C-alpha cells in the first residue's frame, strides 16, 4: 500500500520513523550501518574536504578523522539559540535548522526506500515543553518545522512524544480499556510525562509534565565523578597550579563541543601537559588526559559509561572499562553509586511524577499502568523509583521501549490513532 505520511521521533541521541496503513505499523530501517538499523544516531560530521555524514557513518568518520566537526545532541541545542544563530563550519554558514534538516532528509530518504513511495506528510514528536518560556517553546518548534520543510515534508504536525506513546498503547487490540495510564518517557535529553484516560471509547489527556533531565545528563555526572579523577582532575600542574576547570568541562559536556574547535582544545591540553613535564609535575593521569583529548576519545569514554550504567540493570556491581593505546581506565560502579550520584535528579523525577498526578487530582494508586519509553526508563535506579511509587506489577518493561513513540506518531499521521 502506498504511504505518503509518517511519524518521526527526532531524538536527542537517536531518531526513529514509522509508517502505518491498514492498522499495521512498520518501523523503518534508517541506518543500515548501525547495530540496530531502526535507530539513526542524531549525529552529524563535516569533513574539511566538503562532505558530511549522518548517523553511524558520522561516528565512523569522526573516528577516522577527528579533526572534522562532530555534532551531536542537536535537539538539546535548539532551544538555546534563536533561528538566525549561525554555525560556521569550514567556511560555510549554517543555522541550527539547516543542520537538523540533514537528519530529516536522511529520514525521508530512508522512509521512501522502505515504502517505495514518496513520503511528504509527517507527524513529528516533540517534548511536552522545549522550555518553560512559551516564546522559546514556540520558537523551537518553528525551527524544527523549518528543518522538516527543508527536508521535503510539505505537511507537518507536532504531537507531544509521551502522548504519541499513549495513543499507540490504546490503539492496540487486546490492551486494557477503561484504564488510566502514565507514560514515562525518559530519553537522552528530557523526561516527559503524559497521564491519560481511555473510557467509553474516548481517549483524553488528563495532565502532562516535563523536565530537562535525560540520559546524557546522567552520563555527564558519571563522567565527572568517576572518570575525571583518572584524567588528573584536582591535581596540580606547572608551578603548583590547579588544572583549569574549563578544559575538563569540554569533556564533561560533549554535546556543546561542536561549537568550538577540536584542534585548539587539543593544543591547549598538550601545552599544559608539556608544562607539567618541564616542571617535573607530570603524572600518568596527565598523560592519559592528553591521549583522551588529542585522540578525541571522549565519545568512546561516554559509550563505556553508558554500557556500564545499563549493565547495572542485570547485576549489582560492575566496572566502567575503557582501554585504548596509552589509556587504561577501570572504575567500579554499583547500583548504590547510582542512587547516591543521581540523588538530586531522582528527587526531581519523583516530584515531577507526583505534581503531574496532582494536576489531575489523582494518586499513584489510581494509575493502572505506567508505560515506559526511552532508554533511560530502563535504568535500575529509575525502575526502583517507579516500583516504589506504583508497584512493580504496574511498571512492565515492554519490548517497544524505543519504538512506541514513533509508532504512535505514525498512527496519528495516518489518522488511525485510538482517540
């Protein structure tokens, strides 16, 4: 059957897309080079020689030539800048919408390969709020709309991501009706909640909530507390001076790194290390830091953190392990560590859940099911919090953790969402 509409989940870390026809939803392969081809890493790479890459190919290009411009977490940057903000990349000017359009273009091309037909209409997911400032929220949605239009989509509708997941849940045959559900969408950049009710063949949203807490924030906390000591953080260099904090911030906040020049950063680190060697204060930590900075190993270190963090869903304790030439890091990580290191974020999540329920004058006992979406919702510390609030039996780990939003957006685009 011909498809001309789709659902697009443009994510901070990964993007997905799906089409729906005849009640059947198909999540399309967007990146054949990725471990999971349905997931397109929301990453761009620009070579000094004039070409660019999207997705897993961007990661591979960066590893081959780290002096190119590597752009990730673009979605998180959109609310921070106005539409006319210019990014200069190898002598060319780009707005953030221009950059996002490259991701949307790749999505449209893969959708058309998947369906064998032009795809011109899209329901695009968005957080419950990009910003508490309504003007910034509207402006950011406009930037996403411009990106989708530049990519060739002619008809574009936006739907809050947790609401899309809720609609998909209620559209499935055999799922409970006359039920109150809470969608807990914990992705790379934001946490979004949608409390909804389906009764008497009618679907309605009771309350929504959102916060800028995501998996990338949690990873940065782990990097700062668990990895930086291996890189010389807190030690002296030169004539007994503390290492400047900004050179560590560059590693801790890789999502902002694309705004700066990698070569200049590596040069600054190398100068500090050389001064430490000349002054007799160099240690193995500084040499490790130099290797990480000069060889652009930050993304690989974050991948090691992510692997260890998710492994704690199966075991009580593990290690963050990273080995490369001149770099060997082994750092213990336990479930107890997550509870302590993420205490502030977990408290904010609890407060957001309870506030969202209060908006609808409900208590946790009145929620029949908690629907999980986004990779961070599977974290053991997240699961512990939700089990405490709602009971484990009402917080099942479903197979569509990553795809339910894209599926719901596709149903909405096709006019078949259960509402």
